[in-house]
């Protein structure tokens, strides 16, 4: 069934219609009439009779066949049975409003599982439960009870009814935009964010999407849909539950289990989603991206103001956001001097320097010059515009209103974006009203205006380059992406052995989820990661013999099936120059391991060691990790490595698969990237070997489904090569989940 039967229903049944005006079953029936819904409306109440002009059916058995949508305004315990009854009558979808499911504890989780099964068995698609409802204003489908909301093109996907109502009221009150569809996803027992976003991408009445996400049952589906939608329609998201305490609140509110926030954040950015961190940014950013365009090729930002103080702040804010200012051409600056006089500052930012105090028409004249400059793609007007008639004289109102019309027309004709920040947004201002009616965003906060302009400029850049590597960004399984297919044929095309690796088989046969370092080296080596040669040492005598054979000092590392943190067990000895010291080092490692195992209740085993050559001091130490996030699937992490990784947390993430160019961009985002450029007499580093190492780690996780997590730390980085010093691989547990978590690559929880 397509979601059109839910979002554009030709017929609706309200189950639990009530004569009590305070009940949802009454409010929804009334709202459908007030909103002008033209389809058939049925209502069910066991008492029968009539309500608001509708004859009440006593049960769903009396419902005509083939109704598109049911809204269940009944207690939670009734929902599974009612969904099954809807299925028997051919109902397409059901909106379940009740609370008391997964968000309320074990008994609620059991009831939620029952509801999910009822939907699957009956073929009824379910929105919710624990949802604020559904709205399609242009079609009069008002299952929320919203009043006074303007229809328009902004769709809302939310997990909070209050946030939805706040956004609807704000957009209606202060912009020329309106609402197309609003959907409360609730606990996502069936229909989820990704599927609804995909529907909205093809929905003619929707021009942009605002989403509020607490917890997402299928983050990868959300990213996949967003990747397809964002080139054509902007998607702006605010994520709640970003902190550990916030994540606890999210569990109690929607029953959603949150994953690491910074991984999701990276995935959203990859998919072209704009993430807002403040609710007061949401509608302004969405309005700007929907109504404005960035100039060809994603031109840069120009600031036009009538005050130096706000100019400076705007420059600071945009700089902190990483938004580049345009370098104006000499011809542009010459025209600006002619229009604004010798006192004006004509280098970007442009300050009219009082020229508008006596003639607000200075703004459109200056704006024409900026719009004509090829370096400019977006203009931010800052300061008093809209208030000259209020501050100085009413005679300016007409001039300023005409200026507003002229400004909007100039930028529209140039195909470039315009955002106006004004001190007078809260006052009755005809010029600002004229801008709003022309679709120009008018924003009171300078910080929010800068954020909106920065995102508009970034969107222009993304649109200019959106064809690069798109197939590799599809987060669903796609035949165009070999990494998305785990079949043996695809494995052979990657020159990786199909099915389970011998290292995985060995660990599974022992009941282990953590590979030994030797096993980890084998599986990563087959994925393309090159290690230094090593030898397994099983006795002090073998250690001494190895030291005799080696033309260099050696290091010995504990090799154990059960002790994974070798340093904690004092299982590493470095720079061993002589055979006798090698024998002593091995015996010490084994004794320490036995003591550690007894103290931690680990199984007894025959300990061994790996003998490796001592390495020269690297230019830098990096971490490369990959994990199977429960919401997003495979995720790659690259960061500064070594013993301080958990302290400095200089890491970046990407949802896999990624291209080599994207891995290179990950390196560029790191603070540790400065070490690669050559500082304090150190040589510059070729980044190609780091990229290749990260690609090999990613391939291992993408190919072998048994792998839950990989970590190479540290990766010694030299001028023209890299050497993985330690490697760890964790398998999924026997129930299909991940093995023990690893703190070094974990992000701040949602």
C-alpha cells in the first residue's frame, strides 16, 4: 500500500468518536468539518446515535469496505484488536493516538509488539502509537485539531505535538509560508521517518521539510531518503536527546533507543540535511532554503548594513560558521562609492554609513551593485531596514516600501538569495511586510539570520557539486554500490574471500566475540591493510631465538583469546635488545597475564606472544575504527590516536560506504590534520596511505556481517607510509547484536 492512502485519504473513520468536547474523538471529528475535508467521514461509538452530523456506527463491522484511513482515539489496550478489525474491512492505514506502549515500560513494550504484529498480519499500515496525529491542511485532513494554521508547502515530521504546534503557529504568524503535511511519527511501530520523508520528496504540495527527531528506529532509511530528497527539497532537522541526560528523556518519551549522536550528525550532513541545534532557528532556516536560491556555483556572501557594530558581529558569526564572504570586484566597489558617497565602506561588508538616513532608496541601489557581482551568491541585509519610517519620519514609509519591493525584485531577477535582519521585525512595518509577501525571510536575531544565510550558501555549493559520488552515498543496498551487496559474487569482485573468514570461524568455535590480535591482523590483511611481519612466540626459548635472528630490537605483545587490553595486563614489553632480555620479557608477560586472568575471572589458556620489530617514532598517531551502529549500520571513524584518544576526542565519522575523496575530507576536518602538513621541522605527510588504511578497515566491516567493530590504534604515520601497530576486531554476539562496546570509538550518546 502506498502512503497516499494515509496522507491523502478519500475516506476516514474516527474510531472512538466521543460526545465529550474534551476528548480527541470529538475534537478530530469537529476539526475535519472545520478544515473543509471533502472526503467521506465515518465515526464509530458503541452507543450509536449521531454526532456532529454523522451517524455513529456501533462497531467496525458496520464500516463500508475500503476506507482509506482510521484514526484510533481509544485506550492503548484496544489498539491491536482494532487494527486487525480494520484489516478485515480493507482499511489502508491507522493512526494510533494512545500512549502506554514502548515508552512506558516492559508491559507497554509487549503491547507495542502486539500492535506491530497486528499491522503486519492485517496489512494495515500504522502511524504511531504515542503520536500527536496527522495533518494535510490543503486537503482538510486535520487529525490533530489544529486551528488557524495557514496551508502552504512546509511539511513537519515530529515526535512532539508541542513542537509541531509551536512551528505551525510560528510559521503562520511571521512568514508568508504555510503547512502542507504534519505527521507525528510517535514510536514508529511501522511507518517511520525514512518512508514518510521519501513520500514527501515526491509530494507536489511540499516544498521543504522540518523534522524533529528524538529516536529513529531505522536511521539508515532516514539517511537514504534524505539523500534522495535534499537535492530537490531542503530538509532541516533538530535532534533532541543529544546528551546522555537528553537520551534518557527520549527513552521515557518515545521508547526510542538512541545511538551515538555524532555518528547520526555525520550521516545527516552526508545526506545534505541541515541540522539546527536551536528551535528558534528551525523555521527561519527552512523558510530561507525554501524561498531563496544561492547564486550560480554557490557564490559567496555579501553583507549590506547601516551600522558598523552589527557588521562586525555578522562577520564574526559567519566566520565561526565557516561561511565565506565574497571578495567584491573593483567595478562593484566603484558603483557603490557612486551611490553611497565617500563615507561608505564599500569592501565587504558594505556599510551605507548614513546614506539611508535621508533616503532608504540607498539600499536597493547598493543591492543592485552587489547582485551584479559574480562573486556574490547571497546578500544579508543587516540593521534598521524596515524602521526608517518608524525612527525618523513617516514620509519614509512609502519610499522604504518601494525600496523593499525593488530589493526583492532585484535579487529574484539575479537568481540570488536575500535575507533581511531587522531591528523592527516585532513592529508594524509596511516595508518588512512587503518583503515577507515577496517571499524574503525577515529575521530579528542577527545570529539566526547569519545561520540561515550560511546554510543557504552551503546549499548552493552542494547543489553545484551534488553529482559527485552520489551512488556511493546511497545508504540502502544498491546494485550501483558493490559494498552494499554482501553476496559471494560481490565479495569475489572485491577480491575478498566470500562467506566467513577463518579468523571468524576460529573465534566462533571458541564462543568468543573478540578476535585475537593475530586473527584481527589476518582478516584486516585480507581487506587490504598491510601489517609489519610478526612471529608467534610460545616460550622463553623461542623469544630468545627470535631476538638472535632479528637484526633489530624487538617488541613482545601478549597473544590471548580472552585478554583484549594488553597494556592493562602488563602484556607489552618494548625495545628488547638481547636474547636473554627477550626470554625474561616473555616469562614476565605470561606471569602478568595469569595474574590478570585470575583477578578478572577469565578462563585459563596457554598464553603466547607476538614478536614485532621496534618502529621509529612516527610523525603522528591516528585511530581508524569502524562499527555497526544499531540505527545507522556501518560507520567509519578516523581520528587522532594513541593513548590520548579518549581525552582529546579529535574524531570524525562517516556512514559507510564512502569514497576515498570523502575519507580525505575526514582527515581535513581533524585538528590533528595540522601534523600532516609539516610543522616544527617535520616533513609533510602523504595522506594516500592513511586513506588506503581507512578504506581497508571500512571494507572489512562492509563485507563480513559477523564483524561488529574494528579498531586500529595506533596507526603510526610516517612521511610516505603508515604502519598499524595494534588491531582489534569484535564480532556480533550470538543473538545478532554487537559484542562488547569499545569506548575509544564511541561517541557521546544521544
